[in-house]
C-alpha cells in the first residue's frame, strides 16, 4: 500500500528488511467481511504481496493486483504459483491506471488512498475513474482520524473521502473498521485491536 511519489526508497527498504506492518499473510478482515458484495473483475491497487487479490481470485473472481514496487509483486506472483491460484500481478503506477487498458467492476484499495498527498489524491481518483465500469464500486480501507497520531500514514476523515469522491461517484457508506497488522515488529505499535480505519463503499456513476 505504498504511495507513488516521494517515498519509494523508504518502502523499498521496508520490504527489503521484511518489516511491512500490513503484510499479515492473509486478507484484511474488512474485505473478507464484504466479500459477498464483490462483483465481477477485481483490481487491487497497491496490492503489496497480494493477499487481498489472491483471496478474491480464490473465490472465483478474475483478479489483478498492482503495486509500484517490484519486490512485493514478485512475492505476490510466487504466492499465486505456490497456492495454485489464478491471479495476475503487475508493476504499475496507480496514478496512471489507464495504462492497463481495461476496466474493472470492483476495485480494492487497502491502505493506498491514505498515502497520497492533497495534490495527488485528485489525480488518483481521476485515475480510478478511467478504469472503473459504470456502477462499479471501490472498497476503500484507510486510516481514520480516530487512530491517535504517531506511527503510520496520515489520518483521513470521512469528509475527505466525500470531498475526493464528489464528482462522478456516490459514497454509499463509510463505516468504522480496523486494520489487522503484524505484532512481531519491534518498535511498531498501534491502537490495541489494530489501527482505527474507515471502510468506504463508493459507486461509480
């Protein structure tokens, strides 16, 4: 779930040292809970090592995971081979999704939106619009302002989600949720029970 601009070296280092707090070896619970609502072809943006995309592919969806780093994409491809799951993974800039030259019915954003700057958020939403089918949906999990300031990405308010998806989208719901994170990384800690998050369901007009 890393950002596209400005922090590549930081995230490359995190993966090199095997210290991504979000790389939990399973799909995030919020997406598992919403799995029956997922329809059609799935795109997982900022997929990391691919657990969410693999989960939906294993449920019978055509699934593509993209990330801007090569290391997690390689790991995701290896997982797919080892588990015998038919899922695709590509290195791709989330701000240029039109380069995929295809459209999707459901887009999964697990911790990518909250990494973008104010300047890049509209670019990201515009990029999403180019690959989301009419009536397609985005399922978005991001840090919320209810998570105390400290480690991790910037916090996001419900108003920021509404503001960024105000043109050509309908925010159907925003519910409180939690990220599940690794607990074996020394010096990394979040709220008990996992970082507070928002889980938003957003439909493309």
